[in-house]
C-alpha cells in the first residue's frame, strides 16, 4: 500500500536506547536474557537484537520458532530460546536445523523434540514448569516423570529450567512471587534426582527490579528494556532505575480550524467547545491502532505542548485542542507517544489513558503495518 506524508503514521525507534536500558538493568541481575518476542515488543526484532549484542547480550528469548529462526539467521552468534516452543514437526525440525532452543512445556512438545533429536542430532531444550500462572508448563506433579524421560533420551540436553511469574509487578502480591520461587526450587530438586542440573530462570522485568530472592541464575527482562517501569503506579515504582523510552509515534496535522463556543466535535457530539477554540485534525485513528477508547481522554504533543484529544477518535483521524498552539500548521507532526523535551508522553501514561499496559501500547503502535518506520 503506498503511504505518503499525508496518510502515514511515523514510528521512530532507537535501538540504542534499548541497549542502554540493558546496561542499566544488568547490574541488578546475574545473567540477563533479554526478551525480544513480538518483534521486540513492536520495536523491531533485528535492529534491537543487534544493539543488544553490541552491549554484550549473548542470549535472547523470542516467542515463536519462526522469530527464533529469523534471529539465528541474522545473528548466528546469539543463543536463542523460543518461549512458545514447537507447535508442529516443522518447528521441531527448524530448531534442530538452526540451533534454536525450544521451550518444552507439555507432553506434546516433548514428543516433538524427543523424536526429532538423536545421538547424531543433539537438541538443547528449555524445560518449562507451571508454578502459578496456569498457562504453559509441566505441573510440579509431572516433574519426576518428565525428568526421567529426558534423562534417558539421547541427544537431548536441558539448558535451562524455567517458569513465569504471575504477580511480580504487584507489591501486594509479593507472597505469591515467593511461593512460585519455592515451587521452582522444589522442581529443581526433583530434576537433580534424575541427574538434570541446569540454570534456573523465573524473573521477568518486575522481579529483576523488585524480587532479588527469585533471581536464580538467568533473568528474562522484557518491558523494562523498552523503557517502561513495570512497577509504575505502585509503592515500589522508585525501585526501578531511570529508563529511556525507545519508541516515538507521530502523525501529521491534516487541517486546522477555528470553532466557536458551543460547537460539537466529531461523531456522537461527545465534546462541546466551552469557548472559541482552535482544533487540529491529526491523521491517526483506530485503524492505526490509536484506540477509540482514547476519545476525550488522551493527550498528544503538538508544537512542544501537551494538547488534549477532543471528541471521538475516528478511523483515520483524531481532533486535538490546539488553542494554546497558535503557530500550528497543516503538516506539523503531532506525537501520540514521545515527543520533544519535557512534554514527551511516556508509554506508561498513554497506557493509563488507554486503560491498558505499556506492553500493548508498544506492540500495537510498533507493529502497525501501515506506519512508516524510521530510526531517529
Ligand atoms: C514476555 C515474557 C517475559 C518478559 O516479561 P516482562 O514483564 O516484559 O519483563 C519473560 N518471560 C516470559 C516467559 C515471557 O513470556
């Protein structure tokens, strides 16, 4: 689809900011395994991975085996774990061929890797257990049986034993984090009885920052690398080191208009001008993943100032109150995320207006297929 100045949303990503965040977070843990799934949370898998390699990251985690293969092809020196594991025989074969470390989280995945591996076809795996998410992973009860099977399967090597935390970003739920940590230790003990010893991994960003007692050997930060504080809005938010945002999103102003007091703006007439106003129409809407729920709630940055969204977000357009920006002109860029100087909008703020978390904001805005991506 051709995009031009007038219809395109711009996404600027600074992979070096992700790398600098990695360096800021590294002293908190033992060995960080950066999580770059979902196109590095919308920031661009390969450019982010290259920047992380530049600051010394040697292992990374993606979601699908396809993502892992893309990463291994571009950066063969990086050890890559596929968190979702193999879904079918092609995935299992690809792990073999490209040296991807699949997460094995259930009997079906164990069959896929067991039958793909052999004495002449070694395959390293990550064994995943459920300690409290009830999502992926063998249960504690299955630990002994899977350990015995793995131990006698030629060619299969366990590189890490892992689980995932449900509540690390909630100070009120710290006891559940501790419980999950205890369960992972119990599992490690069961595996050791079958002769399986591997680095343990449980911590995500929030646990890396706030729960040192569950750091074990490897930590798997995601969101903090992309500059969002996973503890934002909680009593523990100051435990997070200062992090840099890495993504900015902007769209051009299509039209500037003066409206008189009492004029209503956009569908449903949900906003009525309380006084004469200057309105700027910005070329971004819910078709560009700028959620309609941001109607009358969000702010953008225009001319270096915060300006409120007025009326309903439309499919490809959104109105903002530009009364305080007298110099605004058609073609000026309005930032929905980021922006110049002190007015910059953080992912945490946009997420709060949106009623979601920065993870979703970055993934949706960053992976918008219609946007023009450029490096700042
Ligand atoms: C996404 C993910 C992470 C990273 O979590 P953050 O909260 O972004 O730090 C770690 N481990 C697993 C298994 C994940 O799926």
